[in-house]
C-alpha cells in the first residue's frame, strides 16, 4: 500500500478511536458542546484528508473520460 493511502485511516482512528475521550459536554467550542464539535471537526478534516489522498495518489493520474 502506498504511504499516501495510509492517510485514509487517520479520520477513522481520530473519530472512533478518540471518541470516548471526547464524550463531554463541557467545554463549549464555537457555541457547541465538545462532542458535537468533535464530530463536526472530523467530518471537515476527513473531507480534507480524502481530497489530499485523491490529489496525490499516483494511481489516479489517468483520464477516465472516453
């Protein structure tokens, strides 16, 4: 597996692996309880990481349009 594709596991580990530690109401971040902020943060970060993997994946260099 290419090293860039290992980034795909970061959101999985960050979201599910650390979720028990983030299961709090206080402190409020941006007016949201911490758990809600944690979920929203990882959703945004997951899309950024997947965009990076898509852009830098060497297997994605070909054109699929016929």
